[in-house]
């Protein structure tokens, strides 16, 4: 099992209430995220693919059954809250355990506690946060107790269980994948926190301005805990300023980050990506890097930028520099592999390379011209000499007659045509005099495909 050193991630809505029953109301001085922790599955926001009708978690709770689970998802997606709600609604003892802070000794104590409760007729749910931090021996120590039913295991992890959890343990548990909360989920959490007078901020009659709410949603990046923490800080700042309106300025101060004029779903998104592409097309590496960093600074998905560069490499550079597409794909793989912020480095390298590469859209125009002829003429028949003839009847009908095997010809070039009869002489690919385009065109020219052809727009 691989071991990784990473920053510890607290569980969704904090860790303070891990020892308390899920139905209890946390103390008034507990963090807002802790107070707003969902107490039942019905209160849970998000993860509809797991909690809908006839879904595993819903059926498990409704049927009062406990089943070992591995919850795999990003921070703030609700792993701990789901485990606590399952324990509460199945009347199971909830045994919280941190793989970061505890070891085998504490695990033995938890198992012994579960044995005591089992003799009393009560089930125990052993919740292990950051279970991927357990080494192989620690995970092995869980197996007999899970297998014997002494405890039902729910492990939470931000890492791929296939790599981090031993196979025998995986075979005894179902892996459920949690997704980052959607924008609508975050808005629902914020609305609930602002309106709840007991656990939330409802008694203060706070309002949040639309631009401030948009900024909060954007800055939370699908993390429910982060959203509520930011909201609570903004509420404290509003109290000091003697105002009940949570403005964009207050949210920016709470997040310690200024809002960028960039809406990933609005006009500015398209303006900036357009400027990025046109800067590369115009061979301006400085502007290309600037617009790329503008997008990343505003929270744009790095893989979205990489995808646009892959498209650009094929459309605007093409055969003029065949390495461009490979480098763009390598940048995509690199940013996916290393993530941000380091992923900015291969993205910048690719942006500079694409901006300074020779440009040719000849292959792109060839594609469009071929598509135009297909639309105009429909599925024209394949010439007989290009058809395979696996049966004697096909041979009698002329299939394959006159076909020349290119590798048997001088220069590995054949004289016959390869287009449908109606399109003989049509020329789609017209190279430009830049980069490798003319070289590729010269090397790849075949007598039957280049002779007598007009432009791709000829009728």
C-alpha cells in the first residue's frame, strides 16, 4: 500500500460532535458548520445518487440494516455526516475513530466496546476517518472483527480505495463515491443556515446579497464545510459593522480573497477563453500566458484550459507542427497527474509552445470541406477496386479488381484514385507554406489523389 503525506482534512461540519449522538443539538458556541450538521438522511444536502429512492444508503437505513461501506469523496462532501446519520437512524452505537490520531491500541478499545454492546443486543458502527492512513497491518487488524460482525465498518477517504485499501477489506465493503456539492447544494446549505433560528443564524435576520452569494458558492469549490465557515466569518464581520446585510465586500474579507471579474457560466468566461485562443493564434505567448493565468486565478478548471489547447493544436497548428498536438496532450496528462498549483507549469509551457508554433488550419479546412461534400452528395458508393472480395461472387462482381498494393509499387505510390467516382479530383487538403505543412504534402502526394483536382469548394 502506498503512503502519502498530506495535510490532514477535518470531516464535514467539524469533528467536535463525533462523540455525541447525531440527533443532539450542538452547543450554541460550536462552529456554525458543526451546528448545521444534518441529523438524518432527509436533512442531508447533495449526494442524491446515493440517497434517492431504492438507493443503497436509503434502503439500508429504511430496512434497519447495517452494511460495511467505504465512502470515497472530496473534503466537505459529507462522509462523516452520512456515517453519523446512518448510525443514528439504525440505532447503532457510533464509534468514531481517526486513522490520523489513533492506532492499534485505540482500535482494540473500540472493538472491546463494540463487543460489550453486542452482548447487550446493540450493533456498533465503527467510523474510521482517513482510513487510507492506516497501513496494511492496521487494516489487516480490522478484518476479523468486520467479518465476525462485531462492528460494521464505515471508512472515509479522499483517496482512491483501489490503491489505498487492502483487497480483503474492500471485498467486505461496498465503495460509495461522493461528489463535490453542486452550486445548488451550497446555496441550499447557506439558505438553511441563514433561516434556522435554533442551530443557524436565523435569529439574526441576516440577508446575503446576490453577488456575495455567487462569490461564496464559487469560493467554496463544492465543499459544504468551507461554505459554512466562510458564511459564519462574514456574519461575525457584519456584526462588528452593525449591519444585517452580507455584502460582497464582507464575503471577500471573510474569504481573504478578492472576487475576480470572471463568471465561469457567463459572458466573461467566453471573453477570456476567446482572448486566450486568439492570443495563441496570433502568436503572442505573453498574452496567451496572461489570459491562461487569469482563468486559473478565477478558479477555472485546469483541464478545461488543457482541452482547449488540444483542440487549438489540431485546428490552428495542425501539420505545420505535428509535435504541437502531442505536447498539448502531454500538458493535459501532466496537469491531471500533478494537479494545481504545480499543474500551471506544464500548462504555461504548452501555451508558449502553441503560441510560437507555425500555424496552419489546412487539415481543419480539409475536414470541413469533406463534411460539406458528404452533406451535399450523401453516402457515395465505394469504388469497386477499393472493396474487399472475400467471396467468389464478390470477385465475379468486380470487387477489388484493379487494386494496386502500394508497397509493391515504385515509391510505394499507386496510380488509381481513392475517392468515390463523383469526387475524383477533389482536393480537400491544401497545405500552406509554413512549418512542416509543405514537407508533409510533398511526401504524401499520390498521383491519383492530387492530379487535376480543383479547390475543395469546386462543385
